C-alpha cells in the first residue's frame, strides 16, 4: 500500500524526538495518492475553511506538517 517515503527521513541530520515518534512524514501510496503524518488540527482550523469555500468531512482530518517537511520533500513530489 505504501510505495515510498516522500522527502528525507524525519530524523535525518540528527533531528529526533523521544522514541522516534511524533514526527511529521509523507508517503506516496501505490495508487499515486499521498499519506501525511502530522498533528491533528481539525478542531482549530475547520471553522476557517468556509472562507476558501472548502470543508472537512466527518471522515477527514486536517493535519499540519512543518513547512520544512514539505519543502524538503519537494524534490520527491512528482510533477504530474
């Protein structure tokens, strides 16, 4: 189901956290979709989505990853 990690390992370069947990990460799935590990922020951000004509369904979560996680993964994200 998970085909590959997108971007570097979150502990690369000495970055770490207790028990190697609570680390944002990105993966490409075999079907081409992406899976994101991030902090759940649905409660804090859901009410702001209407400004952008967006919504978050009952089966969805808003997750937040650090800017650096996405920037470091940019080279691994396909263009098409």
